[in-house]
């Protein structure tokens, strides 16, 4: 049982968690509705693809620059400032859309801004969150974070109902209020960001902000290249994101093409993965994994998950549901081990650059997987394409996580 001196639920951790819940629920409500809005107003899959692209593209470049900047400036201030800006943008969108003023060009510009804000916010949040976790509670904290993120999936049907009943403007209002509430709460966090003082000692004397930023970016990549364990993890998860992007392109069309009311079958099958993640998060919050076996558990999960996702489409729906439930359980195990290990291992003053590089590699991997899978499905059977990319992902786990095990194991087998 936790004592008061080492409780996870400190004042600051409680505030960041409540703020995250509020903003995530609002974002989940409006995000799905925005996709429906584009399809309803344009009726074009091309415009829908453009909408996805303008939201995704800034997430490839922004994390690299924001990571370097956020290692020298307040991540807390960045988080609540971006939430205030987001509240304003969604309020403006609610006003314009409520009056029926829809322009796809203007909407695309707004989505580009939101994509840029989200990419910067994620680096700031991922780098600030570990500073609020007390020693010995990393696994518990990240399992809670994952549980809350998983629960936002329940907002998708609510979003569709409200959109079809009342339109998109009320959802934009809800999201604006959510971001405003989160920002106000986040201004009350008191944790001192000591890494700023540490970074001041390493700043180049007389260097401009731009020159210092590029120096920090280069130093961040040198750090990643010099830390072979972190490099192995980053490279593997690039391939994992590639496989995930391919899966996202393949699975829904497969179910729609091969089952009556295939979208509902798809939701049933992948709903079991969400259930698995939720249950797994609760288990990881209550019980700690044995430290000395974390590396081997992670390696086994990486390989087994790829095998399951590469074969499940060949099986019956009930078996698919069981297998997806297992991938959900294993997915949260993978996430908890990786995020708690890397965030506790990377020094506070380098977290921004590491998270920025990691997020960029993941986005590039996911985007590439979507493009490659889309091209391959024109010349290969859909299930064969998924099997191929999942086989590649399993091979990456063996090569990078298994082959560089002597570097990865000390990172994963940590107790924090």
C-alpha cells in the first residue's frame, strides 16, 4: 500500500490527469465529427484524403523543432498556452460553422494549425508528464494514462449521434469549453522545471535562438545515435507504426467488402481490442510486472502481436474477436513497458528532443505504411499485404529489440 510520501496522486499529478481527461473527451467528440463533416460537405474521398494529409503533415516536421525548443523552455507553460489557443480556435469554428459558413480551404488551414498545435503539445506533454510522477509509480501512472485514452473511444458513437442530431457546432463548443477548462487547471500546476536551469549552463554564449535550436537538434540526434538501446527501440517502433498504418488502410475496407454490414463487424472485432486494453490497463495499475522479465515480456509481445495481426483476417469472426482481445492486452503491456522505461531513462533536459524524434519517426512510419499498403492492395490480395507487413514488423522486433538486447535490456528492466 502506498504511503503519503510516495503516493502517485499528488496535487500536480491529479491536476494533469483531470485536465487530460477533459480535453481528451472533448477532442474525441469533435474529431470524429470533423471527418463526417468533410465527407458530408464535399462528398469526395479526395478532399477527405487532403483533410487527413494537412492534419498529419505538420506532425512529421514540428516535433523535431519543438523538442529542441521545449528542452530549454517551460513545458508547463507551453501546455496550457496551446490549450488556450485550441479553445479559441474551436470557439471560432463553432461560430463560423453554426452560421453555415463552410469553406474547405479555410477548414484545411484550420486543420493544419490544429495538427501543428497537437504535434507540439504531444512533445510538451510527453516530456512534462514524467516530471509529475513520484518514484516507483511509473508503471501505474502510464497504465492510468492509457486507460483514460482508451476510454475516449467510447465517445465516437456519442459524437456520431450528436452530429447527426444537432450538427457540428455544439460539438465544437463542447471542445472549446473542454480545452478552456483543461488550460485553467494546468495553470495551477506548481512543479518546478529544473531542467531549464540545467540547459542554461549548456547554452552557447551569444548564440541566437535559431542557432541554438539547430545546435540542440543536432545534439539530440547525436544523443539518440549514441544510446544504442534507445535507438533500437525507436527503429523498431518506426516499423511498428508502419505496420499500424498499413493495418488502418486495410482492415475497415476488408470487413466492408467481405461481410454484410461490415463496418459493424469491424467495430465488434476491434471493440474487443479496446476492451483488452482497458482491462490490461486496470491490471497494470494494480500489479507491477516483474522487473527482471520486462525485456523478455516486451520482446515476446512484439513478435506475438505481429503474428496474430498478420493471420487473424483468415479466421472466423468469433476467433478474430478473441485474438483482438489478446492484442489489446498485449498492446497495453507493450506500451506500459516501453513508455515507463524510456521516459525514466532519458534525462529531463533531453526528453523533449527524444520525444520529438520518436514522434517524428512514428508519424513517418505510419504515413509510409498507409501509402505502401494502399499501393500494394492494387496488385496483391488484401490479407496477403497485411501478413507481409506484419511479418516485416516481427522481423524488426527480432533484429532491433532481440539483436540489440544487451542495450535494450538495461533500459526495459528498470524499477521506477
